[in-house]
């Protein structure tokens, strides 16, 4: 289903951006301060941008460039190609998303397991409350508070001058850890609740009772028998949450001045840069699709019965 899905997504992202209000040709003519006016000027700009042909011809040109040349086209407002623009920004967004995922799993899975094995205790109630709070708090509000509150009361604020990972790894991680923690905290609430629910269901299975009856310690039963089966819905949740991490990074990147795909998308939308917006959407969709394929494959590792079937 990957190939037809990508084909449908390519049509959606190409067509939808054309319905944005505003016209890039009018914007460019307006930037000239009225020096270029009239129908001939508009036709000349449309020809330069490749917008002088019907939409289906533009789509075929765009797809043909991707299939035969591996090119997402040229940016309508930048001297670089779309591939170059995305290549410059993609590592930032991927690093932010990966760190956010690690934070969410490091927080959500242990608390979810603890809440399940200590069901209806004070620790369980505290863990469930933390999960509800994490789900309820808007990530953009939390990011603004983390950025503004320390600067007002402690004369300190997170660093906003981006440093590449290969330039200075420690400075890069020091800059990325705060926005990654904010995104990870929001997602960790969902992971906690899912982990607790599935673990409770697994712990009631006969094979788990048999493991306890054999005298195995709780740590061995959880790690060896229960955890892998309980992780299947959690892994599915991670795949579903990937668009949230990428979409949420748009706001977080804007707040913390991170030069990622989110900020590139925002500036491209403002400039009505059709090819760049379409290219970003297609790349993000491709990552989501391929990541979910990897998740589908991981099911057979988590539960060998799936592979046998």
C-alpha cells in the first residue's frame, strides 16, 4: 500500500496548496513597487515560475522531476532548489522529533508499568494524574512559559542561536533538550495511559499467572513475558503520534528559533511558495508512511504469533 498511498498523498499536497488564499504572482508584482504592471507582466512572471500551464501539466512536471531526476523542483521565492532547502532543515526537525520521542518513552513507559502493577494505589493515582495533565497542557503555551518565565524572574532564557550537532555536540544538545522535553512531555501522557491499559490486560492473561505460579520474580515476569506483548499498542501509538511531533515542531521551532522544517513551512506558506510547501508535505508524508511500515514489521518481533500467522 506504500506506492498508491504516496501517489494519493502527492495529489492531495499538490492540489491543496493551490487553494491557499493569495497569489504568488500578485505578491511578486507588488514587491516590485508597481514597476511591473499589466497582463504582459503577469504572463511573464507566470512563465518564469512555470505557472503558465494547466494544473495537471504542472503536476505531471512535478512528479516527473521526482521520479526521473529525484528533484522536488525549484523554490519559487528562493535561489535554492526545494531539495536543498529541505536537506538543510530536515536534520533539525529529525533531531527534535527523535529526542522528543526518547523523552516521551523514557517517561511514559516506566510510569505506565508502575501504575499497572500498583493498580489503585496512591502511586497509580499520581501517575494517572500526571498523564492527564501532560495530555491537557498545550505544548505552545508550555513552550512560551518555559521561554518567558525564567527570563523575567531569573534573567535567564534558553539559547536561540542555533549550533549544528557536528559543530558542537554538547552545545547543540543543550539547546535542543528543552524544546524536545516539552514535546516529549505532551506525548508521554498518551504513552503512560496506553502502557498502563495494555499492561493491565496482559497481566491478567493465563501465561502470566503461570509464570507467577512457577515462582518467577515480578521483574522477570514483566520484562520477559508481559512487556513485549503490552508494547504492541504503544508502538502503534508512536506511529500515529509521528505527525504530531512534526506538526508540533512548527510552533516549537518558531518559539525557540530552530531552523527546521516547521519554520520553513511557515515562511513558505506566507510567501505562497507552492513547490516548497508541496515538497515539505510530501517528504513528511513519506517519513510517516515508511515509519509506520517499520512499525508493522516490528509487530512480528514483539509477538512471534503474528509472524507465524
